[in-house]
């Protein structure tokens, strides 16, 4: 669980709380995730902490309150979004990695099974996302007339395949991460692709919000009551 970021997109809230402790309804988002991982039969969670680490460690302790063992790797200096993985012990089998600000009803066990069956070194959970542009967008010619407008599109909707911040990795991925060096997820993916490794995306139609964004966080607050039975059905 990657929970060491500064949470700059969610300021000013994250001045006093790390993103994984941001409340969704009556509980922090990471509380929801730990309950989901337990339900999907995961048997260990390592939380990589940094910003306000002591608050996360104090809240979750050894995981006994959530009935799943929890340990910690505390970054003494920022290591990027995936740099800490090279310093965490015990990653000698396929493992799940996810951001600490993800709210979803994804079946994590099914994602892991699909990853193992694929033979890929990395599987990225993918969600189709529409982005509304609230402006008139102009298109220009590329034929030597740079000032000539060729089209005007009013408030277009753009469609993307976005990373959900949930990944499955095989242990061989760790060869591409230098211990102690900062590394971000896109750079790791590019290293894998440049090396000819099999990286796959698994498209999902599940519920998903990145609560590190103000819009998504506010949406999560509005929808949690009606989604609670899906997100934490055993609670």
C-alpha cells in the first residue's frame, strides 16, 4: 500500500491528515481498503509511509483490529511512487500494489488471479474515463499555414483509459528498481516496455474514484451512503 505522498492535490486537508486517513463517511479510505483485502483473502499488508507516517501507523497498528497483519516501511526521504518496493522484504511472489487514496469495489483477488494466468510481469487495472472540456477547442492546420483554423469543437468530451492506481507485479519487476533511488510508476513502466517485458492492462467497469482529487473526494462523500453496502458489505 503506497501511502507516503504529500497529498498536494488535496490541500489544505492533507496539511493535517495524510490522504489514506481522509474520511469517507464514518471511516478513513484506507480502513475500507484493508477490510476489502481481508475479505479477498490477502494475508499481509505492508504500508509504505512517509508524510505524517506516525498517524497512519498509530491508527492501523499491527492490523489486529482489521484481522489482517499490517507492517510498515517508512521512507526516510521521498522515493517516488514505486521506489520503496525495492527495499521491502518478502516480495518473492506475485504481489498487489495500490495507492492509498483509491476507493473501488474491485475484486482484488480476481485481478491477481488474472495476472498470474497471463504470465505478464505487470498488470495495470484500467478504467475508462470521460473528461469534459468546458471550452471551445480549436484545431489548426499542419500544412504550412499555422494560423489557419480547420475546426471548432464546442465543449468536447475526451475519452481515456486511466490507470486506477491498482497493480499486480511479479517479483522480476524489482530488478528494474534501484534500491534507495526515487522512481515513479510511469518511469518503471517505461523501463519494462523498453526491456520488452509483458505489461498488460485489465479493463474494469467497477466503481472507482481517486480521492486524491478534490472532485472525486467530494463525489465519494456524496455517494458513500448508497455505496457502503458494496464497498464494505461485511461491516
